[in-house]
C-alpha cells in the first residue's frame, strides 16, 4: 500500500524559520504547498492548494495574528492547524485552544517535536 503524501501550508513571517520548517518537512516526505507571511496570503494559498494542515506562527505581523488566521481556515475550509509560539504566553495558549489547535510547539523549534505534533494531527484526519 502506498503511503499518503500530506500537503502542508506554512504561515510564518520569519523567513529563516519558514525555510527550516519547509526543509525538514520536505525531507521527511511532506508536500509543502506554500509559505505565507500573513493571513491574507495563507487564505489565498489554502483556497487554491487545499492543504491537509497549516502550521501557523502565533505572532504574525499585520492586522491578524496566526490564531485568527487559523480560526478562519478552520471555519472556511475545515483545515486543522498546528501552532509555533515564540514564548510561553498563557493568554495566547487559551486562544490557541479556542481556535481548535491540533497542537502547539515552542520556538526555538525542535524539529522532532514539530514532526511528531504534525504527524499526530494528520493521523487524526486519516
């Protein structure tokens, strides 16, 4: 039986972090369908590419943060999200939980943990 190739959208405004997440996931066989730096871009890419999962930075620059963006994608497309957070923030964690997060990983990102959380979130969809 052929293993399914999962499609992932990365929403991160730090180019180095986005690139490193993209590289790790691609090396492990995930298909990164796009990298967005803000919520508007994420919505456009998600509507076109229909990813299986989005990885959102909690603190995006711009009018809407990653938590709002993930909630929009969940409501519009039923898309689950995993969050990457820069620091421990109880208020943000409560908002992440309300947004229906499939998981959350702290920065600096430990890639084994990220992959574990992403695989767990995708396994729930399968």
